[in-house]
C-alpha cells in the first residue's frame, strides 16, 4: 500500500496568541506568552528555539489543541484549532507509548481509532516501521526497546495517522548525544522524502539549525518572537554541515540571541 497522505492543508496561522495562567494561592497570574503571530507554510520545517520557561512548549500545546489561548486564534488550513485532532500529530519528550501494546499496534493505534480496516492499518504501520528502521521489532513491547527506539516508534505512530502537521516538543531531549544525532538525521531524512509540515520545539541551537528551514527565536518569559531566521542550507543535509562556515555563522548568531534571553531569565528569578 502506498504511503501517500493525500492533499495537504497544512498551512498554520497563529494570530495574536497569548497565554496567561491564573494566580495560584494568592499570587499573581503568570503571563507565559505575549501576543504573538507567525505562520508555518505548507511543507515547511520550523524550529522554535528559546530559553527554558519562555513558553515554547505552551505555544506548541495550544497548536495541538491541548491548551486554550487566552487571546487570539490558531488556524490550520481553513479550520480553527479548538481541540486535539488527527490533523495534528504530536510527539513529546517522554515516549508516551502504550506499554500493553506491541510496537506495531502502538503505531496502528490512531488508525484503529479512525476506523481503518485491520489489514490496511497493519500494512501502513509496518511500512512506517520500515521507514524508521524498526521492522524487526514490530512484535516487541515498549519496555524491550531503548529510548531511541521508543521515540522512533512514537514518530512512526504520529506519521502513520497521516496528519497535516507534525508537532514535536523536545522529542530528543532525553536521549544521549550520539542517539540524539542519529534521531535528528532520521527525522530530517523522513522530512526530505515526505515534506510534511513540521513545528519542532527545542532548546538545542545546533539541532534547531540542522533540522529547520526557519528558526523562530523566543524571548525569556513572557515569551514573544524575538527573531525569525531563515536557514538557507540546501538539502539533502548531512551531519558534516555542522562544521561548515554557514552553519557556524548561524550558530554564533543564535547563540548570542539565546544567551541574552537566558541572562534576562536568570535575572528575573
């Protein structure tokens, strides 16, 4: 069975989104995000980079429909985002696999919820497992897998459902450096073949540059968009670009942007 996802409607529009969390125990409300606006074009790969606590994960959760903006609205294609839906695939830092299901049944879970016939969902799931290099682990359980394998399973599960946009919240943050680098290459290779629309949150500057066509830099809390930087490094990309002059120049620029915000965040505490 082909892996075609059908026509894409994945242009994401974020209009004047803010988020204020109510006061707790008599304290002041927490302003997590100032009103921000941005777009993610069809088939684009955008990374959101910022210091801890800047609201980048809050923004992603609102795009996923897991949290509600205080002001503003989010559109995916021509639809307003008001709740979670199969048009958005979410991958978290924790692997969030169902421990009682095998790897192939974890990948097939969303297809089963959509009512896809058993044979078709099995075929699609096994094809995605092949894409992420886990064919021989299809009948294993999550506890039998390494962290990197569990995250590959989570990515396959998100993509098997055929979302318009893939949302990833620091998905490689819990992995060791070598596994993290391999996962970056795997995800980028999938994107270069599939050209899915991707919004990816990270605090790792090299990761942000290596993966993205655009890096959106957020300020210290309350979060706002401080910079929107194009990454004009051609595809296909190989990990060796990390030692090239263009990559180094972008890294120096973004390191300074983030350093200033990290200092401000530290001073605020």
